[in-house]
C-alpha cells in the first residue's frame, strides 16, 4: 500500500480496514477499485446531530474530527501521543468505539462487512500508527493531504 507500510503492527492493512479508515478519515470508499458502494446512495441523515454524514471530511469530519471526538471523550492524551513525535499510546477498542459513537461504528461495519467488535479491535490497533504516519511533524494535515495519502 506504500504510505501505510509499517503503520500498523505487522505492516499489513487489509482491504476492509482500508475501507474503514477511508470512511472514517476521508469520507469516501477507495475510489472504485473493487470497493462496493452500499445499496443506497450516500444521502446524509437529516436529523443526525453527531455529524456522521459521509462527505469529503469523513464520517467524523476527517482526521481533525476524529481527534476532537477522542479528546471530547477524555482520550486527549492518547490522541496527542499519536500526533506528537513521541511514543504512541494505545487505546482500548471499547474506548475507541465509545468515542467514535455506535452509529458511526455500525455504518463502517456495514460498509466493510466486518463485525463491529472486530472492526473496533482492528481500528484500535491501526489508528495510532496511521495517525502517526499522517502527522510526521506533529501537525494535523489539511483534509486534502489526508485524502491524497489514501489514494497513493
């Protein structure tokens, strides 16, 4: 996959996990390369206060939205460790799920065909390394830079 090599333990990111990360951080599936779209078109839920519509910024508003969710859920130190240049702290799968929210997890699980618990387990393993790779200088990149990392 290039950019994401060695971003996760073992260095291997499966296609469903890439779809999940793309949906979470970029807001699109992997531009058609065999990734199936859901049966229904991407229509935002009108009364969705959590802002989980799949737009250019991902289901949570991209990388910065994800980091904000983590900080608001009391995991600011963990999120900061992923962005910073020091050692990445781990996050418990259940804590990650609570921070992201059950509706977003459910939507990503449906897109990927993964079980919600397995999805959370894989995301909690992959996200520290992915966020670290996306923030090499301790700075959160602009959304188009995150999107280009998923297309390389």
